């Protein structure tokens, strides 16, 4: 058996000549192959330097290249998590984990399921502290995390929203740890003032559980805003207040009843009964695909008030009422503009 002839890879012409020379040396006989006539073709001639044995980095759209880059990014992320090469602040906020892990499954919900439209987002300053005050609804606090995602992904400065949460959030296993790592903290005055003083954007939902657990018949009617503690905090830190109106959250889990006995049994503020829950079991937890609009209104400045304004009940009350009225009127306007619940 003759030894195999190695054909050098030197392009199409080089390969053909080498093959012909090897055949002559082996004493091959027979008619020489006829040359095929060139035929017109719309396809470009193959690159002579191309070799089928060379790896293809990407296709026409560059998809494999993007996949490789994404995979490399995730491997680098995992390496940093394992080796501890990441940072958290004094509140336990892990910015990278929030971006890569916690927000990843929320992005398709934001853009595809709720089809969220964000307006006036530049009313939130690109730097320095600001207090975002929004209406609260929806049985589960989807409105809070959607607002957080809007500011992180769509604000020109990609700002992180540091939300103030109730005690129940941080007392719940797993949820409390996720909330801490997502940058949120207890709704206390010292924590809020410290965040605002260091230039963070803080989010507060003054209606609390009364807003998020209200029946569907009272949708888009704001509940009490408390005593205006958030206003006093903004006055002390001289940070602007940005009212925020959210339309769409009221319809994701329409509350038609409240099982108060079950709520007391589990020490919950309410136990919702919706058209799908608890009748459909876990499927009842899938939110309805309502159309969302999140509008950030013009900021209300607080640096123009004199020192000690935070201790003046009338100033605090007037600003609180102004914030509440701004949100309520914006909700009415957005509801008129929205074509339907699901469009």
C-alpha cells in the first residue's frame, strides 16, 4: 500500500497543482479532466485564502460571536463570585448580582409581558440624591421592581433605585436576603436619610399594604400617604421629590375578596382572592398581561425651604398633599390615554 500523499493547504489552485503532481509521480494514467466552462453566477467567487478547516467566528448576523461573548462574560462573572472579587456596600447592596441575576428574568416581563412604556424618566436627576414617590397596587409588589428596572435599564445614567420596604419583606425567608442584596432597606428615617445624603435615588410607596392590597373596585384611587415622613426626610437632606404614577399594576391580580381569617393565621396584612387565585393553584400566580405606563413627573424642589422646615407640620403637610395630588391627577390622565387594559 503506497504511502499517503500530504496535500499542502495553499488555496484552491495550490491544492489542485499538488494533487496533479502527486498523481503523475505515482504513475497515474487516464484522460485528463476537462475544464468546466465558467457560468455566470450571482454569488461572489470564493475567497482563495479560505480553508474549510479554519474555524468560523460568526455567521452573517454575528450570532455565534455574540453567544461566545455572552458566555465569556458569564464565566468571568462566575469566577468573580467564586473568588470573592465583587463589592457590596454597607447596606448589603450587590450591584453586579442585581444586574446579572435578579433583574434578568424581569426584563422580558417588563418589555414583552407588560409592554411597559416609560415617560419623563429624565425628571430623575442623573446624579445626586432624589426621592421617588409612587402609587402602590397589584397584590404583589411588581410595580416596585418594574420601577427599579426602568431606572436601571432606561435612565441615561442607569441609576439604581434603593427602595424602602416594610418589616414583613425583610422578615420573610429568602425574600429578605434578596431585598438586601438588591439594595433595599427598612423604611426607617435614618436609613433613608443616609442613602439620600450619599447621592442615591430612594424609592418609597407611602400607601403601603393599604395600597397594594386594596380591592379592584377602588383601583387607581390613592390611599392615605401617612404623616408625610418621606417629605420630612427629603427636606432634611434637601433632595428633590419625584412623583411617579404607575398604570397597569392594578389589573395584574384583580382582588375581588380578602380571606381575613387565612391572613391572620399566617400573620399577613391580607390574603387576596382573585379570579385566578387560589382556584388555579400555582397558575393563579401568573400576572395578567396588562399594559403598563410608568411616568416620572416633574421634581418638587426642597432646597428652597428654610432650615428647620422638616419640623414644620404645615410645610410637610402641604408638600405631601402636593405629591399625592400630582400622582392622582397623572393617574387619571394616563387612564384616559390608555386605549384599554391590555393594549
